[in-house]
C-alpha cells in the first residue's frame, strides 16, 4: 500500500499567536526609534574615525589656557596703558594739596602777624594802669596765648574700642562701646572750669566763652574743628590744687566711672609750665539799639547777645 506524500508547496504556515496584536508586537520589536538608532550609529562611527577622548580633552584644556592667557595679557596691557594717567592724576592731586596747605600756612602766618600788630597798638594806646586790665581781658577771652602752671589731662578711648571702631560719638543712642563721647568731653571741660581753671585747650584748640564741644559722626568737634583721640586737655591754674579739685568734683568722679566701667583711659598730672595758643578766631558781639525804639521811651537798648 503506497503512502502519498503531502504537497508542501501548497501548505499554509500556522499564524503567530500574537498576529492580532501587531501594534504591540511592533513596539516590542522596535523599542528604539529608527531615527535615534541611526544617530547612535553615526555617533559611534564618528568616535571610531575621530580623535581619542583623551586627546580631545587635552585640546579643550589647551584652548581654555590660551583664552585665559589672552585675557590676562589684555588686562595687563590695559593697566599698563592707564597707569601713567592714574599716576599723573595722583601727582596733580598731591601738588594741589601741597599748594593749598602752603596757602593756608601763609594766611595763618599773616593772621598771627596782624594779631601781634594789633596787640602792640593796643598796648601803646592804653593808659599804663589799664594795660593790666587789657591783659586780663585778653586772657579771659582767649585772644592771646597764655602760659603758666596747670594741669594736663589725657582722655582716650578704651583699647577694645580702637579695633572695633564702635560707632558714632554723638550723645544719642548711647552704647557701652568704650569710646569717648562729646558729652564726656563737655563734662570734663565744665568740671575744669568749675574747679578753677583760667584757660583751657583741647588738642591745641583754645576754648573761649563761646566755644562748643559737639560731635559729627566719628569725630568730636571743638568750634567745628574735628579732633582725634587721644584728647589732651591743658588747663592753666594752680596745678596740684586744680588737679585735686577736679578729681574730687562730680565731673571728675564721672570720668573715673568711665575708666572703671568702660575702660576709657585717663591720665592727669600737675605741670609747672604750660603754653596755650590763642583762639584762632573770635566773634565780636556788640549791643545795638532795638529797631524802632525812640530815645526816652523806656526801651532798654543796653541788652547784648551772648
């Protein structure tokens, strides 16, 4: 009995079980988009044909160093070009300061010369018995220099305040910084006057009856002239007696309290010979009749300002 072989040319293959899910099958078989795959292939080919990564890194580093060197060179060249201009401006400023300082010294010398001439003329014009009164008046008003025994008082900031800066010296918003304030110097000066001082100066600045001790930011002002610590106060009078009287006064005790509590540094000594300069400027105020006042109407015309 013969067996007939099946005709395989007409046989049908069995379909895939997931043939009905063609979309999911395509996603699984091609998880990477064709465009991305082509780009990755090109990148791989370029990497094989191009320079090694280490060589490229060295080239990038070399390029960065060249750029940095170029920037530094340009900066140095620009600084070299502008240096003469800055030096010239600086020298011009120094020359101007020197000229103004020289002019100020010349004017001050002229003021001193004229003041001496005025004093000489006053002495010649006064009667001999009135000269002693004129000298006393000049001493009290500060219009002439004064010398004699007295007291030297040095007041300085605390050591910690020198490095910390500590803020302004005005009396407002007082804080325990160890800095000498304008109020402190006011009490020192008033205490010396009350203790019998005949003439007082602070850092070479002569005080008069119209002088004011104030503060502006970091500086203490005496008649609008800024002073810097330490503050050296010279007071003429009976040296030892004046020193004792001041230290026993309320203002002297106040100064001791500043020293004990806040570290303010003070030193007082009796001196046999001190010299105080004349006040740099004096304001002369005279009595004037009141405007519109008639003679004999009972209006007081003898009131002056102080």
